[in-house]
């Protein structure tokens, strides 16, 4: 049942990313719903987390978007495991400042992996490398971090408050 909900949620989030999120762009920076959702899952402290379920929305988006296949998926996958490792080793606290800093580091690590893999893909002529101009550093990166940071914190809040994911209630017995 959890896989069904993950697939359904993945289809909805990929469609929203391709249709609605593009219309919310500010200075050519659109919110990335998939990045924000996966970052929220990476920061979320739960024993029921499954790393393979995050691959479902990434693959739906990769198949529907016109990007080089694998660039987005590898960037998100590397960011997920980097943040999960940081959460398990460095940040054992569950206060707001730790979660906020973990989300900030996650967004910056995603950008780092995306740029790095973009250059690797450009060696094989599969993608154009990201041009690191001053506009990127004073406009695109801060707006992207702000947009996706707010989204990931709201997704994290939703994950913490969902009744289906808690250990009590009638829906908790669904496996």
C-alpha cells in the first residue's frame, strides 16, 4: 500500500513540477518540488524511511522532462545519501536550527553535484555545462535556495504531521 501511495504521489508531484512550478518562476528560477520533497525525506527522522521509494518520483520526472537522462537523478541520489549520512553522524539533535542547517547544506550539495555532473556529462557531449556567472551567484542560487528551502521545510512539516505515518491511528496498521 505504501508503494501505491508513493507511485501516486510521484505521478502527481512530477506533473505539478512540469506544469505549475514553471509558472512560479522568479528570475528564471522555478521551485523544484521533487528536490524539496526528497530533501524533506532525507532530513526526516524515521525508521520507516526507504531509500528506494525516492527513486520513483525522480524516474517519473526524468522520463517526462527533456533533460539528459540521469543528471537530475544522480544529483538527487547523491544529495539524499550525503544528507542522510550527515543526519546520522553529525546532527543528532532534532531542533529547528539543526533541521534548517541540514536543509541548507542539502540544497547547496544538490547544486554542487548538479554542476559537477553537468561538467562530467558535457565531456561526453550529453549536456551543456552550467555557466557560473555572477548572476548565478547573486540571483539564481539565493532564490533557488530560498524557494526550495521553504518548500522542503513545509514538506518536512507535513511529513511530521501526517497521521498515516505515525504509530497510532487506524491507518498506521497498513503495511
